[in-house]
C-alpha cells in the first residue's frame, strides 16, 4: 500500500535483519509523494541543535516528530525515513507502538521490555519501568540505531524511552506536538500532492480509468483531501467495481454531504456496500485483541466457519479495510484510524448482549486453541492423544513445531486478550481459563525461564481477578508464582512479602499445599536475605505440617533445608542432627540417590566442624549409596571430596587414587561440589472453576 496510516495494534518491535514486525509496512509496498517532507526531515537530522549552538555536546538522541491525523500517512512516512537513513545506523531500526488501537497507552515497561528483547538483552520478569528504561539507555549508549515510536500519546511516553546517546535517532509519530521534549523537530502532514494521489488510485483502478476522466479523478482526490487511507478505501471500492467510473464514486461521496472527515465519508460508503454478514464481521473485528486478527478470531467473533472467515478477511484486505501482516501464518491488522469508526458501528448496530457473546466465543476459541497447542507436546500420553482426537480438525495442530509457531506469532494478541478479558470484568471464569491455558502452553513450548517475563504479567492478572472475585485459593497460587519470579530475579524483600501474603491466602482457603509451600518459601526467602535463624524457624513450621500429613518426601527435603540453614549459621551440631534425620527419611522412602546426597552434605558439615575422620567415613558411605543409585556424577564429586579430606589427613597417595578414580568417571568435567535440597522448581498451578460466569 501507499503512503497510508495503517496504524496496527499492540507493541511491535523489529530490529534490522529480522522479520518485519506487524507495525512495519508490507513488503513490496509503494511509497508515493512526501518528497518535500522527507528532504526536510533528513536535513533536520544534520541541523545543529540548541546544545550544539551553545557549544555543548548533545546529551540525548535527536528527536524528529511526524505529526498528523490518523490516516494521513504518518507511519508510512516514518518507515520510509527510517529506511532511507538506515545505512548511517548500523545497529538497525527498532519499532514500537505506544498506543493500543482503542487509544489506551501502552505501559512504558512493556515497550522497554520488548525493545530489550529485540536487542537480544535480558529483561528481568517483574522489573519496573525505571529499571527497564535504564537498561534500555545503557543498551543504546553503545549503539547507533533508529528508534521509531509510533502513535505516541504524549511527551512522557517518548521521554521515558529516549536514548542518552547522540549517535541514535528517534522518529516519533503523534497526533500533535510533544511539548516538553527539548529541541524536537516537528513535521506536520497534510494531504498528498495531486500527482501522487492519482498514482495511488491508479494502483487499485489501473491507469485507464484515471486517464479517461482526469477531472473526475482530481475531484475525487479533492473529496478525499489527499488523505492516503481515504484514497486507499476509495481505490478498493473502485477495484471491486470494474465497471464503475471514477465519477460515479465522486458522485456518491458528494451525496454523503459534509458530515465527518473525508475518511469518515469514504469509510461509510465502503461499509454500506458490504453484505450484511460481512458488515457484521467487520464491526466485530474492533473487538480483536491488539487489533490483530486471524481466521480463528474472525470465525469466533462472527460465528462462521474458519474458511469463510479467511476468505472474508482477504476480501477486506483488498478493499483496504484490513491490512495483511507479514507473518508465516495468516494474520491481519485493523488500521488504527478505522478502529473508532468500527466501535461506533458496534455501539449503534449490536446489542450489548450480542457483543458480550461474541467476546465469549472469541475467548472460548482461544482457550481451546491453547489447550490443543499444549496437548500436541504430550502425544506420548494417552489422555493427551484422546483430547486431541476429540477436537475438531480446525483446532488441531499438525505438529509441535506448527503449534509453537502459532503461539509465537499470536503471542501479542494472546497477551492482549488476557488483559482485555480481565479488564472487562464480566467474563472472569473464561479469563481464568484463558490465563491457565496460556501459562501451560508457554511453559510447554518456551520453558518457564524463557517465558518468565510474560508469565509474570499473567500471574498479576490472575491476582487481580482473584482479589476481585474473593478467591483465596487462586490468590495464593498467583502470589506464590509472583514471589518465585521475584526471588529468581533478586528481589528478595518483595518475594518475602508475597510469600507471607500467600500464606495468609492459603490459610483462608484452607489449602494445605499452598500453606505448606508458602511456609517453606518464607524460610527460603529469609535464607536468601541472610537471616538463617528465621529460615530454620519457618522450615520447622513447614516440617511440622508435613509430618502431621505424613508427606514423607517433603519431610525428608525439609530436614535437609533446616540442616542447610543451621550450617550457614555455624550450628554444625544441629545441622548434623537434621542431616541424619533426612538420611533416615530418604531410607524410608527408598530414595537411594537422595540418601547418598544427604550423606554427602553431612560429610561436608562434619568437615566444617573439624572432624575429618568422621567426614571420611560418612563420605565413604555416601560413595557406596551413590554407586547403588548409579549416579556417576555424584560418585565423582564424592571421590574428589575424599581426596581433599585425605590430603588434609596427611595421606596424599590415597588422595591421588581417589582423584584418579574421579577423572576416570567424568574426565575433565569434574564437579566442584554437590548441593542438595534445591528449592522446588515446580510452579503452583493456576486453578480455575469449570463453571461459566
């Protein structure tokens, strides 16, 4: 498409050398006109700023502002400018959209996180906007890149993301001035020049219909005020009617009167020409999360087949009402400038109950797709195979790779769908099911560590719903998951506060698993903060509950955690007592490998306590149990420990023998030490009720 404002939804980031993001122009699109604006913008890049004139080095990146109404081609101009100057910025072009299609500003932390991810840098889950903004500025300090910020709502959004490096360039797109940003370079857009506007129409109609009636064509351009999106809709209307003359369209537009903008009038004409079912589908596409639509979303909203929806979406694209997104899977974008017009039509033509039903169908379809996405990874499981076989063919994925591709492509829409469902407040049961399915699908395909930033946001949404609906069990689950992620990223104080809150919620729900897990986690948080006395105390509380419920595996693990806390506190006698208890419980559980590890840790404590002979005997016993468990790595580690102990006892010859045995087992991969009783890695499941709201 030409110089049009196809303002998509959601935040998209596309660094140089990667697949174009959803917010970038389609491959092979034609850019027409704007030569004067481009020349001025490029000159502004080199023009001296106020700091330079005053003899100071510019402290921040140069900011160029492209301002104009939605539909004026501002995004296309920004993309064209970025492409023209890309060679001067070897670290590429990064794009981010700062406003959702419904006008909601995108949180700065979400934009900063996506930009960091696009740069291949880590973004700790749960980090705040200030922390992420600082990381982003550090990243830009060593780069020469173009940052394209589309649809900025205000100056604060842009200012929070500005690189401190003068070697970077920021191109901001907005509806008006960005007051508050120093030395900003504005470029306000009007309509296209007549020659470029006629050429744009010709891409849809062919040159013949333009040349046979040039006055009518120029009149049509005037009626559209040279606005690129209005011209695209006009061209789509004419392309769908090969027998119609340009003058016919101009006549129709004149009968529309002066009500609204040129874009409003052309859109009303285009919409009025649609069949009833297609018009209803188009209206309901305004409900699509992040403005991103695929055939399944359109099918669920309109209540038709997936194939019928796919065909209709392609027709909308030909009419200029939608934009195809560069993607390995069929995906489309509702232009941001059309979104308010579609929502107004929904308010006028559709009853609230019908709109809510369409939302519910869309969420239900999304849940089923996510369930299928996860089930395809468990094909070795009979229940999973049965679940897949029971699903309609349209909801099944041919392979795990296809499911992962779908999950990756639809990720922005899926996350936006969860946010919208929670904000809606009327479909909380479906929202809870959606979030549970999304967490499981992401964990299955990406792993919990890689998906942690997204999972953190989902768990916060779960917590919002649990608090709103007074669901203490789910509140405890969300708090435990959030606290785990806080602990993993070094926010120990935050983790401790959330573990304590989870304990209260677990007690309120009378959930023994949640309360036990929370007590143990409180102990772990205290230990991470260096308070080993409180850690041992909380582990002891958790142990008492596990003993009362005869949960033997957990009892053995907790004895080990109490022993570890005593070891850190220097209470070696109490540590040995608890390690002996751990060994005894592992023996009762017939867990030979864990028994060997517990003996290994007890030998370490005995060595710390200055009892090398006892440590030697315990370590030898641990080697025997490790051999029975067939744990070669643990055997090698214990052989190294035996060697160290024998050297301290004055027997270097025996030490060499044990070290040689370890080398025979693992070669150069000798483990330095062996630790036991790691913090449980399993995440607390999001539990949701099956009943509908």
